[in-house]
C-alpha cells in the first residue's frame, strides 16, 4: 500500500510489480502432446515484467515505446480491460479489487479509455447519440429524457456538430470519430483517461486539432492522463513526465524536459536519435542495429543488451535495477553504477 | 443521408442486382400465394368431403364434374393440383421459415455465449456442435421423426434439431472476431453489464453472416422437409406439403400422368431458386471485403 | 547534372467514376524526378498521393482510370502503353514498394521462390544465377544470414524484415525508378531509421531515382532532394526540400509544418489548420484549401494555376505566404 509519507495525496493510479503473461490456448490434444514431448510447447508472451508506475493527480504521464514493449497492455490493465497475472493496482491508494462490486460501478467509471482505431472503436450499428448516451443512462448519471441534451452538450464540448447526433459512425471522418470516442469517455464524467495511441491513426493536421482538444479538456475538467504513444514528438509536447518502455519493462522515467534533454538509458538515447525531425537539412540516418526481439523470448539480463552499443558481460547476466540517477529521474542501466 | 442506417444501405446495395430483385419478387409472390391460399384456391384439398374420386387423375385443363376447370389436373384422390400446390406451398414455406427462425434463435444464443465466455463452456458447446454436424442431417431427422411421429410441429422440431448447429458455429466465428474489436473493449470500460455487451453490442454486428446462412438454410429446410415427406415421414397424408405431393405422384410419373409430381416439383424448384438468388446477393452485399 | 529528367509527369488526371459521382483523385499533377534523385510526395489522406504513384505504375483499378496528362518515363508516355509493354517496364525499370509488405509477398510461397520469380520474369538467366542475385539482394537490404532467410516464409519474419524483403524484390532487377508508398508508416521508429538508412545508401550507390510517398514531412526532410506537397488531388507546392520546409509558400504547407509538435512550444496549444479535408466527390471550381485558409479571399473561388515563382519552385496559390528566397547553390 502506498502511504503518503509526505502528507501528499496518494497518486491517482499506481501499479506495483504488475506482470502480464499471455499464454497460448492449449486444448486437450495439445496439452497431451506437449506432455509427451511431441508438438509445440505452450507459448508464453511476457508482455509486462514487474512494472511499477504511478500517475499523480492532474499530471500527464507519457508512455513511450515500440512494438512489443507492452505499453498497450499496460494501458488496458490500468483501464481494467485486462487483469494482471501478478502485481497490484491502486486507485487513490485503494486496491482495484475494492471496487469490484456492483455498487462500486461509479468508482470504476472514473477511469476511461480513448482508443487508437477510430473505425473499430465505435459500434457501427449504433447512432452517435446512443454511442455517447448509452452509458450515462444505464448508470443513472442522467435520466432518459435528458439524454439528447446531455449528448448535444458533450458533442459541442469536443467540437462536433450536435445536429449530427442521429447519424451512424460510418458517416463521419476519422478525426470526427476520434472526437466521438472522446465524448463517449467524457459522458461518464471520468477523472482519469488512458489514451492508447489516440492520435496515431489521424492525419497530421487533424492530430493537432485533437491534441489541442486534449489540452483544453485537461484544463476544463481537471483530468489526469496516461498518454500512450510511439510518437515522441507528440508525447514531449503533451506530457509532464515520460516513461520509456522496452520489451515489457520501464527503462527510464523522468520529467519530459529531462528525458529529452538528458536521456540516460541507451535505448532512450537511440530512440531520440532516430526521430526524424523536420529541420530542413539532409542527414545521414545512423540506425540502431538489430531487430526488436520477440516478447516470446526476450534476451536474458537487460532486455536491450543485444542492440546496445555499450553492453557488457554484466548486462547479459543481470537485469539492471530501476534506480534514481538524478532527482525524479529513474533509469534501469548498469552503466549508471559506475558513475 | 441524415439517417443513413446500415439497413437502408443494405437495401440500396441489394437493389443493384436485377437478378436478385427478380428473385426477391418471385419469392414475395410465392409467399403471397402461400399466405392467401385459402382465398385463392378453388378447392380446399384437406376437406375430404370436397373431393370426388371420380375426378381423379384428370389431366390439366380438363373439366370437373361440377363445372370448374382443373388448371393443373388432379391427383389420384381427385384433389385439385392447383389447390394442393397452394396449400402445400403454405406448409413448405411455413415449416421452412418457422424451423429456421427457431434454429437461428437457439443457435445464436449458444454461439454468442460460446464466443463471449470461452473456456469450458465454449469447449462443451462446440463439441456438441461438432458431433451434431458430423451426422447427416437426414439421418438425425429420420430418427427423430420415427420417435416423435407425424405432424407439422414434429417436423419443425426435427428441422430445428438438425439446423441449430450451423447457426451456433457461424455466430461463434463472427462473435470471436467482433469480440476483439475496440468497441467491445470500450463497452467493458464503460462498465456495461455483460448481458448488454453481448446482446446490444456483439449481436447486431454478428448478423450479416447469420442473415446469409439463414436465407440459404430456409431453402435447405424446405428441401429437407420435402425429402422427409417424400419418404413418408413427418406430415400426415391428409395435409400434404409439396414433398408429399411429389411423393404421391411418383408412381404415376412414367405412366403418363406426369402432372401429379411435376407441378409440385416446379413449385418447389421455383421457391428454392428464388431464395438462393436472394441469398447470393445478400452474401455479396454483406461481405465487407467486397464493399466499396 | 543530367539534362533530361528520368520521369516527367505533366497534368496527370486520374478520375474515379463511382455510383455517387466522379471522384477526382488526381487532378492536374505535374512534377519531375531526375536520375538518382529522391523526391518526397507528401500529403494527408485523400490527397491523391498514393493514387499518383499507382497511376505512374499503371495499377489503377476500375472504376478509376487515367483521363488526362502524360507520364514521360525516359521519353515514353506510360499512359499510352498497352498491357504487354507495361509488363516489360513494371518490375524491371519501375518498381513499387507498398505500405503493407503482404501486398507484395505471397504468404504461401518461400522467399527465395518469390525473389527468383521476380528475376526470371524479366531476365532469361538460369535459376542458380537468379538465386545468387536473390541472395545478394537480401544482403543489400541489410538482412543477416540471407541463406537461412531465403528458405523461410513471410509469416516467419517481423514487419520490418518483410518490408526489407519487399524492397529486395523491388531492387533485384536494378530498376531506374522506385516508387515507395508509405513503406515505413506502419513500422517502429528504430526500424524505420534502419530502412531509411538502407534506402539512402542503395539509391546513392546505384543511381536509382526514388519517389517516397508519405504523410510524414520529417521523413522527407531527412531523405529527399525535392518535395512535392499534395492536397485534395492537386499539387500545391513543389521545390527543393530545404526551401519548401525552410520557407513554405503555400498556406497548407505552412500550416502542416506549423502543426508539428516539435515546432510548437511545449504545453501550449499547437497551431492547427481548422476544418477538415474536403470530400473529393464533386469538387467544383476554386482552390480546394480555401475553406480552411486564413489568407483566402474572393479570388480563391476560381482555381489557381501552378505558378513558378523561382527556378524549380512551384506554388498553386493566389496568396503565397511570402516570396521565395533566392535559390541557394545546389
């Protein structure tokens, strides 16, 4: 249990040693085959490996990483779509399990999620007024008769034309669908939003609009965000703190300014070097070598060592500890031990 | 296009094929005839009092002893073929639609539950489905009817028992795909009850493949019923469906009195063909990959 | 400097004749690409950039077709070719790389079979020789242990590797021009970096011209020599990368660059382009961007033509935001 030693509020959301394994489904025949040594063994994907993270009230925590790093899985675990294989999750200091009952539904609504795919994240058979208005009515936040007015208000808030409420999702553009998804989440008056690559599928010009919407909503409604993205530029713009993930582990955590000015972990450094910038000069790309390993068989020790330009023998054997290397700046790298 | 619902689009897309519209027209006509049979047919073929055995096996176009014309001839008991076909159509289509509807409902529920909950429930349901589908449908129907006896309701039971498995399997596949989609995850994050997620979110999106299967299956059910009746099971001789009519006339086929089997056969053929034309277009229209 | 450009597109128009009306996917597009040079074709969804690429390679499917303009490839107008002549060019002199490598790769065939097939389609060499070329192609795109990889199936590769194989197939016949349609959009940043590095190297070494279609200006910034910006099926700005990105003239290009997060102060609202891309269906007269343009005036109700404001510097606008700088030395 995280106790606020300094008398501060507990973090809004906290994860303590959360791990998530996905095991391939084995039916009876495969299980027998595996037992006798014939046939494939069960494949286990270690999506998250003992991750601990806190999101403070009112902040935007950016979560960055490439494929297989587990950021989407983490987002879904925070949003209660997935259960962790081990570890604990806390909301305002109390474990999630305290809110499992039917009577605690309202508390569960405090965490909502914005999804990546503006096409798949809306039920194609529901009109927008139902997409947005269903949950608040079901949970008793508003009465049936107030539904249309409530939805109209939300649509205006996210920049949509309220007269289009009776339409279906396919009649809207990608950017508009993103907004509908945001309105749907806001309809249940959440305090915490998990944004899972919420702008990745949008055009650049629409991206800017939606990001501005996020900024505005944060101020207007005092929201807290866990902003998951692979786009470092976007994350840097929006976030207060940034966590970098690689193959199921958090490798670096610091304020946005720190991470971008003084990246500590070699992976972060490589990532930052890779971002193409719009500065108009031709540059030779200096790529980081090697492929991202599969989460089915991550390298031993430090997951990053096969691709790290500074790896040592110790990196192959031992997983580095996630330590504070500067005030508020954490990194998981053996190289810090020598400093 | 203010309220361009998926159903409106479906109608518009379907209408693009003239052949399918012709099929639909034919189907509507046949169903209309079937429904209005009591009003349209010159004679009630079930009323034994109206039959005159002296009028039996008259060729099409011949006059009856009471002055009316038997447009399609009569069968060996003096029944007017036209009336027999209209009533037979009624039974065939009615049985086909009713059994499909029931089988669809039952299969749909099992398929949805199977896909949504997975685990041992899924395993059990799917094993039952597998076993069911590995038996020839005729065999199962025959055995059931032998046990249950004759009657329209018994035949419907047999047809439902034979068909529900197709729907369960189809719905399960569709539901498994839909279940991964983000709008279902969104419904979970919004803390909606599982019942609501399954029936309000999953179900409507699993309908397209279901509609296609159901349409084809109606034809299949009608054909199956005809086969069973032909074999003498299911419907009593006094309430003939198209299959039974065909069966009745079978013995006379080669002796020149073709009309007793032929016209019911044509009616059956037209019905099944119309349904298949409609089903083909539905399949193309509902296939998301082919959609522009 | 070579005199004649390798590819000269003039007034290309590709229209789609759909049930709902005519969609002018590509509407009067002109640009040129010199041998060995890289051109970035930039635009958002609906801009027509991919369709331009498909038009050049002759892969436009019905209900679309090229309705006007010329595509001069080494003097030959590609728009007038018949299918037989096309097959001789496509794959041999012009190659294409798609966003989804599975559009190039057949999932049921081994990689060596597919690359050899590409070689044998255009050269009458022996199988062994083709296999050797396949191996060499894999090495060139940076795939380690090529012999093992040759015998594998596409599903055994990661996304980045598959894209490399697709690039290898594109390169194996030593084309003069490669058209790459968003090949790295779906890939991770570090893998994208690797592939961009390879492409840069390969094109420089073999003097292959490259048209890189993307929505990402920053990729173009690092890779291309010239850039062509498209909006709603039309070219709105063309020029050298340093000029267009350093001093964009068209309000759309300027808006696009300004809305990138790295160009804005942290935490502040991003400068954004209001509104949405117009529907291409039944677009009438007038500048396609005027609904969203701060500089729009009454004049914009008629379609602006492309004006050459400086050598190699084209803008389609009545109110370009500023004058072009004097051209720097190449």
